[in-house]
């Protein structure tokens, strides 16, 4: 029963495959994932060969300035990049494919590189086989260590969702207060405008001797 529970909770790692078009003035193609603070992230990129093309990969955070964790130029074949996040937020794996400047403009559309990408975050990135060999752990102890890590990751994720919920609730309450204040200001302004119009029209009619 315990083993079924462990297998049921085990995270699955999904790969992404895409073609990266080659251009002379490339823009970044980024794959984004959320990552908590101080977690291990391992990126495995397998870039297919292609003539007259240079593929660069970088790991950036989701801030406005997109701070670069790590960058590698001229990636060929399988490449592994590992970082530890310094803040909670989005993590981007960004690729560029730069063509050789000698390639004619009419031939640019023919060039691309196939990319097979795997992003392992948190517990998915931990090599438990290496830990088992280093600490001489039994199979059950390894599975218990995995389960402990998954529970810790779920707890961190629940804490993150709670912080997000609090932030969204504060935003909603602030927006509600602003809408109420604006509505009150609108009503007061309309009443004031109506009163001003009454006195203005009354003074106008008096000047025209239409009313006493």
C-alpha cells in the first residue's frame, strides 16, 4: 500500500519538442515554468545538428529586467544546465538560433534546429540513485526520502498558493474601496452640479425678469 501511494504521488517529467527557426537577427523563444525559492533546477536540452546556425540558451528569471542565471553559447547535442533559484517566481529557458551572415535572404526560411527540452524542478531534479550510493540507503529508505521530499514540495506549493490568495484578496479589497470612493465622488459631484445648475438657472431667469 505504501509503495502504491509513493508511486501515485511521484511527479512526472514531461519533455517539450519544437523547431527553432534560424534568423539573422533572432528573438528569444522562451519556455516558462514556476519555481520556488532555493530549489534545484536542471535543464536538459538536446539540439539537433544544423549547418550555418548557432543556438544559444540562457536561464532567466521572470523579473522585468530578466536577470540571467546562466548562459551557454553554440549549444550542440545534449547539454545539461543546473542552477539553484534565488527567488520565487517564473523561470525561463530561452533559445536563440542565429544564422550565418553569408546565407542569402531568400534561403532563411529553410533553416531550423530541432530542440528536445526537459526541465526538472525541485524534487524532480534530485538524483536519488546518487544519494543512495553515497549514503548506502536501502530501496525503502530511498522511496521514503522521495516521499519526504514530495511532501515538503507540496507544503511549499500550498504556502505559495496561500500567499497568492492573500495578495489577490488584498488587491480585490483595495479595488473595491477605490470603486466605492469613486462612486461616492461621482454621486456627490452630480448632486453638486445639479444644485449649481438650479441656482444658475434661477439667477438667469431673474435677470430676464421671468421669475420674481
